[in-house]
C-alpha cells in the first residue's frame, strides 16, 4: 500500500572518476524528484480525499505532477567546482532538500499513526517531525549569511582572522611543549627529592633505634643518662596527654572534672594551657607510688633494645616492665575515662587478667611507660641514688629548682607555682629542675 520513495543515487556504484561536480541542473533534477515523490503509507481515508480533490481539479493524482520544471544546460564556466561560494550555496541547498524529504517522510509517518490511532507512535512521529522542522528553520539563517561571502572584503577579513587564530594556535602549541618539558624536569626533581626524603627517614629511624639502644647499663649508669631519660619521659608524657585530650574531645568527656588533682585556684594564662594540667596528672601517677621490685636492671638492656616496647611485652609479658605497665595503667586511666573514651572497660579487664591489649591506645601508653620505667630504674641504681622531688602548689618560684612551662614568665607580677608538670631529680650536687606551671596564687616557702 505504499508509494515508491524518491530514487537515491548510489555513489558507491559510480566509477571513481574524482569528485562529482554538481551543477544547477543537478539541483533542479533533485527538486523535481522530491516534488514527484508520493506519500508513503497514507491512511486510506486521506488517500481517497486526495484522489477526489485531484479529480475535481482535473490534475494528476501524483503529488506535484502539475509542477513543470525546465532544467537548462550549464556551461563549464558556470560549474560549481570553480567557485567556493557556489559550492557553499549548493551544500546549503542540498541540506534543505534533504530536510524537506525527511519532513515529508515524517509527516507521512504521522498520518499512518493516526489511523488506526496509536498514541505512542503519534508522539514519536510528532517529535521527529518537529525536530526536522527545527533543523530546516536553522538552515534559513545559514542560507541568509551566504550573501556575506559574495563580498571579497568580508572573505578577506575572515581569512585574516583564520590566519591570526592559526598563528595563535601555533604559539599555544609551542607553549604547551615548553610546559611539558618543564613538567618532565620538575617530575625528575620531585622523584629525586622523594628519594632523598626516603633516605633521610631511614637514617632518622636508624638514629632513633641507635639512641634507644644507647641506654645500655653495660658500662654503668650515669647522671647524663638520667638527664636524657628525663627529657624523653617529659616528651612522651606530653604526647600521651595530647592523645587523652583528643579522645576526650571526640567523646565529649569533660576535662574540668575532679579526675585531675589540680588546685581549682590555678589561673591559666590561656585556655589551651589546660593541657599542662593533663600532663601533670599523667606524670603524677606515672612517677609516684612505684614499687622498687619493678625497677630491676636485669632486663633493662633487653627492653631498651626493641624499637617498639610493645614487642618486649609480647615476648615476656610478666617481667618487671610488664607488671609496671599494668599497675600504672590501672592507676593513670580511671574507669570513668576509659568508659567515656571506648564505651566499655575492656582494656581494664584485659589488664587486670594479666594481659596487654594490642590496641593503639594501650600501645601509646606502653611507649610512654618505657621511658618513665627506664628513668626510675636508672635513678634508683645510681650511687648516690637520684632523689625525686615535687614542688607543691603555691610554692614561690625559684629558678634553681624549677623550670616554668611555658618558658615565658612575667616578673612584674607576684607569681607562684600552680602545679608541677614534671618531677625533678637531685643527684648529689646536680639538680634536674622540676617543671612547673606558674599561676597567681598565694605563695608559701619551699
């Protein structure tokens, strides 16, 4: 029931004699073909109406058969291949003709979808028809702009702009090549820096291991060893206090509660200085109330030879050092703190049963504990023995026995010790000063 479509020339079957030259007569024949093309698949009622109209007017039933086209011959000098403008014009007209053919076919499809009525087919055909119509409308402006190309001045301006853009493109390409070369050089420099950084990290690790292993008592203990261990203990307590503060903030645990035995009358210069109270709290439990049987030199060299002290505990969990860690953990980390941090008391239960939990929190505690244990052990083994001392809150500040933390101190005001952050040691005539936080409190004699 369909009508034949316009004949389509198969270019693939034509001999390869070069680019086909289209002429005006060719376009006219194309228009004639389109006009003669009949509707495809028109609904019966529509086809009958078309026949009736044709009979009434005495015209042919074929679409566009009454239109007569008289193509004329075009001489060689009129060939489109010799004029860029005419080739451009032909291309636009070709697109318009293709659009008209597609528009006609989509209209026929729309008619077919109406009888019988199919809503989905109607919607799809309508969309295709509208899209084709928009494409043809867009060609209108394209064809209107062709007149500009007739002006040699316009074409010359366009040509100069093209040359400018081409020149800019060449410059940009050269710049990109230059940047690529710089990137290659920078990447080589980065690789070299990363290599050197890796070497430095390895050297630092080796130095740390060497330093940890340098605390050997084979050649005897010394005052210098006590002073160095005092500094390392202070730093490790500071690091563990930072971990406590971070966990307290994350869990919402109040650092101002009475867990920390610090005088409430202490006036902090800055709010951030409350971290020294946490350090003082940790140091108080780590240094005070130690049992002498924990401070044995029998395993000192063995414990200090490990880069990670937790490995020493795993190898021998019930040594003097292991019992020291368990006792200090139960004292320094109260139930309320552990429950707030972790929501349970699993650490405490594990430690009470004689174990050492392999958790980041407990491992950090063990790293701090080793320096404190080593300091107390060496201080106890010295001859004369190192005597540890604390400075009480409210004591007048004296530089000979005390070191204020932070180092800045206002001498114009009447200040005294707020609390001790780190205990001091006295070895004969040598004094390792007690580190204190100063505050505006009533002073007493030291």
